[in-house]
C-alpha cells in the first residue's frame, strides 16, 4: 500500500458517497471503484472502509441491505440516500473550495 | 451533524448487542469471501486464495475492532467491558470485596455524618426565596458584633437605606400557649413587621403572609409542623380563629415546610404582627426607646446591588445616625451577612469544633483507606503472574493500571453507598441528644443532596488514591520472573515497603484517635461525678406560664402557692416548691450588684433565681447559715439568700447575714447562705448566686420562660407526675404544661456536651482501633504467607516453634512501636485543642496517655500473634513443598 496516497481526513467519506452516486455497491465493489476512479492512487482496505461505512450509515447518508451477487453469494450492498446526496453536493463544493485554495497557495510565487 | 443517528446507533448497540455484533461479523466476512472468490475465479486453489486474502488485508478481527473503536460510545463500551471483567473477578473474591466495602463504608459513613452536620449548620441556606440576596443585619457596639436593633434605628434603616429593597424586623422568640384540640400546648413564635413575608419571599403552603395594612390586626401565620400536629393539616384553616394565650387570632396563612424562622437554629412555629407583642409579653419594656435593642433585622438587597456597595452605604448611614442621636446605645455601625449564617458570636468556636470533628473523621477514613490499600497490595501481589501473562499477550501497562483503578473505584463507590446508609442511621442517633437550652432549638441533621455529592466525591477520591498507590507498585512486574510465578514484592527484609508504611501510618493515626477517645471518656466520667450542689435524682419538674393566660403577678403567686400546698399533701410527695428556672439549663438571668454602704464592693454578675418556700429542702442544697424564706410579704423589705461563691467574692472577712446588696436601686437584705451549685453548665467554676423570693420580685421582674414546679418524691414518679398534672388542671384546665421531666433526665441533658463528645470520639476511636488491628493482622498474615518457605527451612534446620513465633511477633511489634512514637507526639499536640471541651481533667492527662498506647500495643500483639501461631504450626515438609 506504499504506493497509495494518504487520504485526507474526511476524504474517504466523500469518495465512498461519490462511488455510490452511480448505484448500489458492495464493500469490495466500493474499494474497486475507488481504486479504479483514482487510477490506482487510492487503495482502500477493509480496516478503513468498514468504519467509514458504519459512520456514514449512522449519519443516515447510506443504507446497507443484504443481497446476492451473480455467483449467489450473500453480501451487503450499500445505497446512497437522499440526505446522502445532499451531503455529497455539499462535500463536493467544500472540496472544490479547499482544492482551489490549496492550488492558489501552492502556485503563489513567494 | 445529525447527532440523533449516532445516538440511535449507540442505543441500538446497547439494546441488541449480540445482533449488532453478528451483523458486523457477517458483513466483514462477506467482504473476505468476495475477495477469495475473485482469486478463485482468477485460477487459484481455494486454500491459496484464502492465504492471499489474509496476506492482502488486515485480519477480520482487527477490522471489526476498528469498526467498534469508531462506533459512537466506544469509550463507554470499553469501560463496560472493564467493569464486567472487574465484577467477574470480584465475584471470585467475595471476602476481599466484602471486607473492602465494609471498611470503606465505615470510613465514609463517619465522614458523611460529620459532613451532614457541616452541611446543615454552615452550608445550607435558609428556606426562603432567593437566599443569596437576603441579609441578616446587626449593629456593632465599640466595634464588637453583634447587637439587635432598637425600633427607631430599624425605621431609620428601613426608610433610608437604598441598598435594600425591603427591610423587615422581628422579635426572635415569643412564648405563647396555644389552644386547639386537647390540652393547650406551649409554643414559641416570632413577632414581625408586616413586610416580613414579602422580604423573605416565602412560598406559602396555604394562604398568604401579612398584608401591609395588617400591622395592628390580630392575625397569625402558622408554621407547617404546628399546622400538621395541632390542626391535623386542616386545608381550610385560613380564615379560622385560633386561641393564642387567650387571644383569638385569625389564621391568614401556613408557612412552607422546613421554615422555622430565618435563623436556622431557633425553632419558631408561628408569626404574628409586632403589635400583638404587648398582649403576648406584657411589661416588655419601652419598645420604642432608642436604647432598647430588641429587634432582629433582615434586609433584601436591591437587585444589582453588590454587598460591598451596601456596606459602604450602611457605613455612611451609621455615621449620620450616630451624629443625630448621641444618646443611643449605638456608636459604630452595621454589619451584615447572608441570612441564616451561624450566629456571629459563636461562629468561630463552632467552626473550630467542626473542623476538629472533620479531621478526626478523615483520620478514620485514612485508617480505613490504608487498610484497603494494603488489601489491594496483597491481592495484587498474588496477581503478578496474571499481569505478566497479560502484558506478554500485548496488554498495555496503562490498561492494566486502568483496570485496577476501575476495580478500586467500584469498590469505593459501593463502600460510599453503604457509608451513606450508615450515616442515615447515625444522624438519627445524633437526634437523640437533647441540648439543654431555655428556648426551642431545631438541631435535626439529615443527609441532603450536598452530603450525597460529598460522599460520592470522597468515595471516588478514596478509590483513586488507595487504588493508584498499590496499582502503581504492581503494574511494573518483570515479565520473566512474573511468568515463573515469582512474587516481585516478596523480597523479604524491607522494613520500609509500601505495605509497612501504610500500616505504620494507620497505627499512628489510631494512637491519636485512641488518646482523644480516652480523654473524652475520662471527661465524660469525671463530668458525671462533678459536685452539682443539689439532688441528682428523686425530683420531678413541670413548668407552667400563667402569664400567657393573662394572670397578674399577684394572681400568679397566689396560684403557685395554692398549687404547692396541694401538691405537698399528695401521697408519695416529700416536699414541693416552685422557681423560675432549674439550675444547669444553660443559663438564666444574671445581674451586677454592689454592697450597700461599701461602694467599692461590687460584683459584675450574680446568677438570679426566684424561689418559693421549701426550695432548698426540696432541691437538696444545704444551708450554711441564716434561715430560708418562709411566706414573704410581697411589699415588705426584699430578702435574698446567697451562695458561698458570692460570699467569697464580697464578704471575705465579714458576716454576710444582714448585709444589703443593691441592684439598680433595688435593695436586698441577705438572710441566709447556702452551698454552691453549678448554675449554667457542668464545666463552669462555681458562680455567685443570689436567690430572691418569687412572691417579692415577680411583679418587678417576671420570668419570660414560665415557672417550674419542683417536687421531691418518695417512690413511683409516674403516679406522682400524673397527680401533679391533675392538680394543675383542676386549678386551671386552660394552662399549658411543658418541660415535664425528672431530674435525672434534666442532668442527662446537661451532660449533653461531654456525652456527645464521648460518644462521637468513642465510636471513632473503637472504629480506628479495630481497623488498624485488622490492618496489622492482614499485613503480618501475608508476611507469614510469603515467608512460608523460609519458615519451613528454619524449622527443618531445627528452629524451635517459639523462635518462629517470636520472629513474627517481633516484626509486628517493631512496626507498632515505630508507629506509637509519632502517634503519641501528634496526640499530645492535638490534645491542646480539646482543652475547653474537657470536664475535670487536663488535656495532657497522664492516665490516658499511659493507657492508650499500652492498650493499643496489646491489641497489636494479639493481631500479630494469630499469624505467628499459624506460621509456627506449619509442618516443615509442607512449607518446603509450598511451591
């Protein structure tokens, strides 16, 4: 995991909500999607994924339900809720703010 | 942040813990299964796929632990885990848990009891509205606090002081006889200005306080207790008339429960407007004179006024008043403090006494705590191996420490709970002590919220302190030796180990307690042998106050004489008399005298008693010279009988008989001399006493506390008391009879202070001694256990049993002697504090200081000897096979 970048505090929540925006996924699916979307920069292990999922569920932003995969395996799939979508919009805006601000700071010639 | 979701989730976890855990397990497991399946699909063998998945990610257990840690209330759940673990452990060691809880309960109970006294008399605000802004005002005289107000001074302050939004005055205690159901009873109340209830902002139980136009009307507010006892809590009492000392008064309200005046010690039970005072207390004096200080005053601070502002305003006001009224007996200023504070005159004495009591109670807790600390130490040293194993398995030392603290705090809290239960019982015991005082006092003490909080904090602190010290010592074992089962603390020969320091300090404290106990027990014993100067038994007393029923002085005398004649002729009665006060009632009236014709011979103060015929014969005070009163002519020359102490002060080389004494123009001729008596309290030096004839002085100087019938009986006091009651009521059925008691009861009340001190210190001393003995026993016992092998070797090598016993006893006695020396020094120093509370013995009483340590040494010897016997009784082979 040395190759993956350290996640900023709170970014994992944003990443998970974002991956769920396209539809329900199970745990491995979320980890795969994050890795894929970030082109392999972010690798999410179960040790950080599950605490984050539980945190999001406690906040009412996602719900989990048991379902079956194509290979008839029982897994828990997670779906984003309406308030989760609102939260996602909010977090995206926040992130952009932080992102532009950071860029500005780093681009500034001192 | 949606907090509700997190709370719901925590709640869910709390209620359905196993379901939540099962769900989490399935969830995480499914993740791994998907990963494994993917590896299988990629062509790996199932076993290989699992191995790869395990290598790739953290183990499922760690993942679950991380989820648990991130869960809301994670700290709580880990706490509950530790608590559960401790509970399981304690269930396996019930004796240890029980001993600890009982020990701490005794220590904390002692402190809770003393603190409930402090809480009641020092911390509790009076039950008035907004107690923080209600001030009690006093005047100072030559910068000395505290005097009452005169009426004009009160009106000056009421009308001029801007810092107070309301100022009310009251006469502190008025006796009255109250009619109602059954026989009339004697009650005490207060006469107040009409605004009293507005200033105190009381939430009345029924009705209302006085209206401003009721200053002169016959209305009354009843105390809650009086309303309940005397009027069966009649909800329709307002508007009805009650009979107070023969005067009908209309009830306008009932005060809230617990309110018996702003002062927290006096027990007032009714309130009437000041104008009614004349009817209740005739001949009270010139109530509107500027030099007659008779009113207590309270003031409500104007909102937003700081006490310091009020002080400066009052100082200016005082200067102005002094300038305007030179004749007033008031020359300095005012002082005020929160209403309901301790009486300012006695404040420091009471505080010193309470501090001493608290110190002693803390000492008991210290001994108890040291015991518990030692118990923990013994327990912990037997858990060395467990700790080493847990450390080796990856527990942190901090967590072990934390765990031990949870255990000790849990035990301490249980102990605290039992301690509070104990103090509930103890405060009830305190209520059994009756204080001899001529006025009604409310001295009940109970366990209130402050006491509960105090006990909780004290338990917590005790648990932390006496858990932390031993925990700290044991939670640093060397894993290597610990795993082999060797006890780190078992290094023999160290005299200054933690356990020994604890036991030495507790024995030292118990020396202090024991010496104090000894002093107070000796004081109690010598107090009961004090020569009081009159019969201590065989006498009955009963009081009536005919003045309250409108009797004139002449009629009162006539009534008393008639009653005396009737009672003296009752069967079983030897003689009977009457007086205004019984000696040893805490103080009666006194006055200064000068010898007529010898202006230089004056006496600052002589105790005054008004007596009837046969007084000395009845009460048992012997005559030395002259003759007793017979039937004195009320208008004839006034006669007096004095005691030896007065003669010694005024007439060293003269014959006192026939001398004349003058008190503000009234002259008494001495006709007799009697032996000394203890007049106010048992501990006093004999005071000068002057007896007057009641018939001659009742008109000029009536008693405000009623008159007492004194009866000397042969046998069967109950029947005699019954007969005396019947005689009183056959003369006047409307008279209230009060203070009915035997001389034995009266003297027991007079012994109040030495008895109270003796009981408190006796209890604490015995507690301390037992706890310290148990502590020493425990330490010696574990010392023997740790040296079983050594003892076995010694026995095998031919040591005699007595030598082994001597080994153990010598060790224990070493510790005891080490403790007795500083303990005695401390006790010697502390004894000085008790000087004023001891009766008839010196604070450095040789007997006490010789016997207390000796006694303690004996108890310590027994505590050491029992483990010594056990050590010597062990078979050498068993001892060697011990491990």
